[in-house]
C-alpha cells in the first residue's frame, strides 16, 4: 500500500530531520526514511560547533530549548604555534556573534524528539531504497521496512539528505552530475577522554609534527584530535603513544599542560573536500553531506547542512503557498555560493594548520607567517572570525556580490 505526501525525505541526519521540522511548521507534511536505527543515529558521537545563525534558527523554530540550557557559548578560539598561544576574539570582531559547542548527536536527539512529539513518524531501519521518476511530475520512493514488508511513498518532491554514501546522489545519472573532489594526505586521530576541562575555548595547534585540536564536550569529557597518516590503524596507537604525541604538539613555553584521563573512544577521521554541483535533478533536491563534504578544520559540515535545508524549506513553502517556483529553481545556484565559500574556508584552515607530506622549510615558513599575520592584523583576524562564526544567511546578492 502506498502513502502520499508532499515531500519524501531520505535520511534522518541533521539535514533531513531539520527539514522535516521546518516543513511541519509551515503545514507541509513529509515522510522521513532512515537506514539506521534510532539508537544508532542518536549514539554516533560527532563534533558540534554551531554557528550563530544555526543556533538562532534552531531557537526560532522551537528546537533549541536543551541547546540553550546545555550548549557552551564560546566567544573566541586560540591559535597555537611556535609554542605560544594567541587568541582570536570572535565576538569583538563580528559585532557580538559567537559559536556554541553542542554535539551533533545531541542536535539529532532534539530533532527526533520534536518530530515524534508532533505525532509525525520516522521510519527507521529501512532497506533497499529506490528513487523513481525523478524527472516526472510524480516521483516516488520504494523501500523495505524493518519488518521486511515493501512500501512506497508517492510525493511531489524528494529531499536527498542521506549523506555522502546514500542512495540519493547516486540516483542522479552519472552523466548529469557535476562533481569536484579533493583528498587530503592525512587524517585526524580523535579520542574522547574522561578528564577535566583542558581549555575554556578551542585550541588549534600547528606543530612541526602536525596539527592538533583541543575541544570539549562537558566539564569532565574532552575531545582531542591530532593529525595522523590516513592509513594508520587505531590499534597502532596505544594510550601511552597518544599522550606522548598530544603533549609534544600542544606544549607551550609558559608550561601549559592538560590532565590525562581514561580514553573512552578512539577513531580516525578521513579528510576530504567534495562538492556535487548538481544539487537538483528534476524533483530531487540534495542537501547536507549528500551534496558536499568539508574537512572538519573549519567546523562547517553541520552548519552548511542547516543552511541548505533552511533555503530548501523556504522554497518549498513558497511553492505550496503561492505556486511560485522561482526559489526552487534557484536553489542549487544560491546554495552553491555558500557551499563554495565554506569549502574555501575549510580548505584554507586545513592548509594553514597541517603538515603536508614532502613539504619543505619554505612552505613551513609560509604557514608561520600566515598565522603571525592573523594574530597581528585586525583585518585578517576579522576575515577568519566572520567565516568561523558564520556569514549572514544571505551574504551574497542575486549577482553574487558582497556582504549585505
């Protein structure tokens, strides 16, 4: 038996769940399909540095109650190089804007709860998902439910929010997809550790041995990363080796240190940049990681997904309220302006802070010079701060011009 809704959403990550909630506020019904279980999506620990605009949108949509209560607001970040630390005051450079640390899986918990509280279901653990008739007027999604029964959703539009490895992007014929990719010759080794707060704000460290990052999850749970070979295995890094590497890369001339603790999680994160410029194909619209991937250095992944679905939700609302499709027709073009800005910022941060295999002393001096300039020039620091806290939603005009 088939179901008919205006919008079928494939993927219950931040993009798909936020889109469903935003559409519901506009009175637009949707179905959300997810290949994983609820416990899986709520337990997958990922970083969460939320831009000012992301926080504001979640609050305006009635989805930010726990975020406001438990999120940690940061007004600056620290750049560490040559064994010294310099602070970038984000708020003073951007008219009071800030970032909030609130893990991505916590955002997902809030969005799932809001969806279910509104009496709207999410179909978890679905399999064999197929997108049909994308170029016609009546697309559909066929899939198998968790109990093995087959089902079909007929709709007006499909939102592909199922990530880089999902079915949505690959449902667009290869000849029609315009894609760009860059793989980085390093990864991030991440640990979750039970230890006291190491820093009140994030520390981005550039060391001769490679990049390191100090973050936090709570006063007693810290997240630390360091650059590693992407071919490394977790087993090759016993605790003692991890602590030795982190102390080496994070030490300063003034004796700063951090307290070790019990490591509860280890993982290696691949580093790549990817853009599928074909963010629309017929009645299919891509959003979030289905359309683009950024290295985590710039903290843009979740925020870019939020920007996509904010734009898509508004365009769909206009379609159903007035029948006008101008915003839907501009969706890919308008979204890509922000996508490429975030791709550039993430690439720039990554290139400035990491050691590249085979680089010479000339390249290393260029990195240090760039970091020194950032911490001594208000104009340079402002450019970093504006991008880091998030540019205004409509920071380009229709002709791709400058800041509004």
